[in-house]
């Protein structure tokens, strides 16, 4: 396995208590004190709480837009109070230091003057205030009364019309408007959101405020937007756990570190290589190399799709040749083996003329077959997971109520079926990524591969039994005319399979996250044990050897004399 050097430093810490299998049940609470409660945000009182209990509970929280805005305003207020500056200046400082309150405090108290000059918070104006009846705009050079002139901390005078045009143009250029400076080319004075609120149009204000809000997430190392299409939630992640899988309110789960879909227990490096391989042209070239040969005349690759060896290239080439030896077909006939063989090829092959070409073709074919084996199973589990998600939704919206009526059982007592489906969905995800793991597991590490395939096989068998039970066996109770006496037995069976499958996947996840280290430790113990036995056995052998020599000497055959 590849190392995870691109992970956060906290990746090396233990994470046994906050993963899917830990069974935690903390929920996110929108508390008034503003302190984040890291967990899955509760959307509905029943089913969402159950889904939440299957997710990582303690190292992230999902933030709605109002939550983001509240945290943003809290940080601005804290900086404003501590540094004794207004909130506009505080927001300029925070944007410059990527919304890190601690960084702002450290830099400010280390060298306030340097920070002010860098950020553009001038203590005194460059252009002193004027008592003139009219002032000249520095852009259009027209004269205006003082009430039509606006300035920032530098004091450079510009008319409100030019300010509005300048601000509008910058906002329409994109998020760079958040670092707006004085229109004077030689001035670095910062322009705060107070000028935008005062002079910009409503449309421009809305854009600016959107950029301002999004910057709190996009410039913040602890936050990221959910990558699901159309989702406006953000994730506030607390470092200190090795588990990077997070789940949004939109039901999308992804890896915090690489923002790909959740892929625990496989590391981000493996996932990146696997996704790149699935989308790369390398497998197309392998297929071409394994299943086609170049036309001897025009060199275009040709696939053999009929039984005989007589090949004809496509127009305009139309060259006719032998598939085996690539020689001209006019030189072939009954004497060379007919349409289904080629004596020339067999002779040339014995002489070693085709060894390298055939070896390359065989290697490409084997590589393609190996990749296809793992990819098909990866994709199959993805399809099964999507089908399970659809079945769970169908159960929640229709079948659960129907089953409750037919079996005369409250819906609150049917949660074991939801638990089974949730377990299946999560296990399909894990199983899918184990095939990517297996593809990159080195072939020479036979012990690790055998151990991995054993764990994977046990987990997959348990999952198939659980999936079949909840998918097939449940139908008889849904289609029953009335209560069934076998329903309690079904409840016991399904709950047991859910628990057993969970244990199988716990073992699989732990083993892969440890890099199958149990195999190395077991091998080391076996080696020590074998060495000890070997040492003891050789001592006994030497003793027996001496004894056998003496015995042999006293029991010689008389005929030897």
C-alpha cells in the first residue's frame, strides 16, 4: 500500500471510537452558545437519527448557511473586541489571514504596524481632509460637493458614481472583490464591506455577500463544502481522528481529505490511482494490444472477429493477410495449412521470431483480464449499493407502513429492518473499495494476499446472506394476508445476520487500516517458533546420531568381516 503522506497530521492517531462500526449515537444540536457539536446533523426525528447513528459522530459537524453566518459574525466580533477595532477592519483582517482568529491575534500583537501596512488598514489618511466647497474626483476629474465624495482610510476623494462603477466592476470579476483596494493605483488602503453596503446596487450587494459568506468556508482550513451537486451545506471538521469519512445532510458521504466519495478503509492515494486508471486510456491501449494486430501495410489495428485466418483490412487499404504470420494471403493456401492454420507461423515461432511480440500481447491480455476482474466486482458492488439505497427509500415511504398493518406490529418495532438495510449500504461501500485495495496489493506478498482474500470472502459471504434475507425473505410477510407466526423468527434471524455481518466487516476494516500487519506479526511468531524447534530438534538429532553410531558398531553384519 502507498503511504498517506498527503493526509493531515492527525491521521496517525487512533480512530476506533468514531467510525461507522463504533455505534455512537450523538446528534448535532444547534445550541445557542455557538460551540460546535461534532456529529451528524439531525434532520428528522426518527429515520435521520438512525442514519446518524451509523456515521462518524465526533469529528465533524454539518453547517447550514445560517450556521456559517453565525460563526462568521462571532469570529468578527471576537477580533473586534480583543483588538479594539471596528467590525469592518476586523473582517478585513480575518479575510487576509484566512479566517484564523488565532493567526490574527498572533500577528497583530507581534507587529501591529506591519500588519496594518500589509492589510491596508491605515491609521492616518494619506490625503488630509479638506474644507473646500468642492472636491475633484480622482477618476472622472469632475468637481463635486463633499456629500457626493466618498473616501476610505487613505482619504483619496472619488465621487459616488465612480465608486459605484468601480465596486460593480470588481464584484462582477469574481471573489477578488473581497480584497478590494483604493482606486488610486499607488494606494493600498483596503475597502471594506461598509462601502459596498453604502454604494453598490442590490444585485451587487447580494453577490458580494455571497462571496463573503463562501470565503469563510473556502479560505478556512477546517471547513469544506459538501461536493454533492446542488448541496449548500458545509462540513466543519475537527482534526484528531484517523477517520476522514464524513456524511452530509444531503445523504452524500465523502472523504474530507480528498473530497472523493467515502472510501474507508482504503487510503486516498489508492483511490486516486484507481479512479485515474478507470478514466485513463491505458486500458484501451491494453485491450488494443491484447485483441488486435496491426495491418502489415497501413499499420491500423485490426480485431479478428471471424474464425478463419484470412484477414482483409478496411478501405482504402483492403490489404489481405494472414492473422498468424501477418504475411500476404496470396502466399497462403492448402500447402500452408488452409484457412484455419499457418505452417509458416508455427515454423517461425519455433525459431523464436514471434516470441517478443507474443509475450507483449500475452502480458497485455493478462493485465487486462486482471483489471477487468477487479473492476467488474467494484462496479457490481456500487450498483448493488445504489439498489439497496432505492430499496431502503421504498421501505421507508411505503413498505414499512404496509408491513406494520399486515403484521399488526408498530413501526417503532420494525427498526431492525432499517438497521439491516443501512448495514448493507455501508458494507457494499466498504466491499467495493476492497477490490481497489486488492488490485494494488503486491503479488509477491502471498501471505497478505491470502489473508486479505480470506477476510474479504468471509465478509462478502455474510453480506450476501444478509442481503438475500432482507430482500427475499421479507417479501412473504409483505405479501401475506395477515399476521404470520414466523415473523418473530424472521426478526431474530435478520437481527442475527446484521450483527454477524457487522462483525465480519469490522475485522476487514481493521485489518486493512493496519496494512494487514497481523500477517507480519504472525509470520514473525511462527518464524521464532520454528527456529526454536529447529534448534532443539538438531540437538536431539546429534544425540541420536551418536547413539546410532555405537549401535551400528555393535550390530554389524557378520558377513562384513
